[in-house]
C-alpha cells in the first residue's frame, strides 16, 4: 500500500486549504474528496450565491468557489481520490486511511469532513421541490437574497441557531416567525431575550410546519398547532431550517475524542486531536462559527501542528 505524508479527508474549504498549504510545503498531500455519499465539495455545493466570502465583491456561486479551491490545490500538486473514507486505522503508525475503493498509509491525517445542516422531511421542502427556492438551512448564507426581502420569513427550531438566524433575517424580511414545536426555547438566556424583545420576531409556540407550497418559489406555509390541532395557511417568502447540524464524524468514534454532539475535540488554539498526527479542521471540529471562511482558516491550522513549519507560509 502506498505510504503518504499527509492524507486529507474531505473537500470543503478546510480540506482544500489544508491541501494548498501541505502541497506548497512539498508534502505531496493526497485528498479523499468524497464521492458516493454526496458531491465532493461539502456544504458549499448546495449553496447558491456566496456573498460573504472575501475576495468576491460581486458574490460567487458555491460550486464555483469550490472549483477554484480545487484548481488551486491541484496546481500545487495535490492528488485527489474520488472516494469516501469509511474508516481510519490508528493502531500502527503510519496509519491507514480506508476508503470504499482505495486505501493509503499516512504519516499524518487531516480530517476535514465537515458537517451538514439537518433538514426536516416536510412536503414541499425536499430536493426537486422548493429546496433552494426559498427553503434553505442557512440564513447567514442565503438570507440576503432578493427573494427574501420584505417578505414574511419562517425559521424552524428553538435553539441558539434559530434565534441567531431569525435575528439576522430581520434585516431583510418584513417579519420573522420562529416556529417551535414546544412552549419554551432551547436557546440560551441571552438569545431568548434577544428573540423575545425584537419587535420583528414573533414566536409561534407549540407549532410545526406541515407543508410548504409555491410555484417555483415559497408562497405559503401550513402551520399546525400541535396542542390545539388547529391549522392555518399563511403567506410566506422563505423557510429556514435551524434544527441543528451534524458533523460527519461517525467513522471516528473510538479513534479520536469527540464531544457528545459528535464534533471532534481539538486542543485549544490548535488543530491537534487526541491522537498524535491526526488533525481536524473546519466544521467537523467547529460548532460555533461554521462559515466557509472560518473553515478555510482552520484548514491552515494556525501553523501549530508541526506539519508544515515555515515552508507552508
Ligand atoms: P440545537 O441547540 O440542537 O437546537 C435545535 C433546535 O431544533 C431545538 O430547539 C429542537 O427542538 C429543534 N428541533 C430538532 N429536531 C426537530 C424536529 N424534528 N422538529 C422540530 N424541531 C426540531 O441546535 P443549534 O441551535 O444549531 O445549536 C447547536 C449548538 O451551537 C448549541 O450548542 C448552541 O448553543 C450553539 N450555537 C451558539 C450560538 C451562539 O451562541 N451565538 C449560535 C448558534 C449555535 P427542541 O428544543 O424541542 O429539542
């Protein structure tokens, strides 16, 4: 089996940044880009226009941005393997990275497998229906789009993300409703107060969205009160899922330390995991910022992980 200096698992902004730095440091990195489990490139592949990534004053489409990352990583000599990593074997060093088709030995592993925003299976919100046509799972990414301006917007969830996204959306929508299945927010006290005191936010307690409808874009939502059973059809310009994220880290259970929510534990201020020579970056280890630009930033790793030294700078 071929032995590599660095194997990077994942091909979002963190993975590609790690590849660019490692390749420029002449480490000849190899990247498992993902393939069978979904498109390589991570969450940006399902995002439309990215307006908040520095360097693109006119905005850039998510897949186009990923394509630029990819070209940059290839330019410095990254080897790409279109395969999903299903397991890593850390019992002997060099370690083994096991994909569905390929296997490589690796002196160092960089995990950049990202996370995905959870969605609910509500009729009208699925792929091929109104998903990405007014239904999204990232208000910060999509909320400023013209289709949401001065419209009534609906955020599903009751956690910090729901409140944060609703607050962000008040800049664009005429009114923002948080649709929460219970009568109490899960969000922290400060976030709860923020939601309750914002005149543009109204919380629909004990409520769920039963159906989303529209002709090529979101036009109505059917809201059901789970206590009274009462249903109400309302006009809507957008529906935003804020029901949590899940990191793609199942394959790491028992190999490196994870938080209870599945995110990878790293030593503070570094990308080092609990296993020597295994590093983690991007959304797989970051459950706070979760932006393309912050993922890219951790892909560099802060220069503390002894992989690159100054050569990567
Ligand atoms: P979260 O805290 O897990 O909240 C998810 C919300 O979605 C919950 O209110 C949950 O309802 C709801 N939900 C889950 N499944 C549902 C379903 N099937 N139907 C309807 N509702 C459903 O996730 P999060 O808000 O993304 O936060 C994740 C972590 O990031 C937290 O630790 C949070 O503190 C942190 N965070 C912090 C900030 C900040 O401080 N600025 C911002 C964002 C996130 P229930 O409450 O009924 O379970």
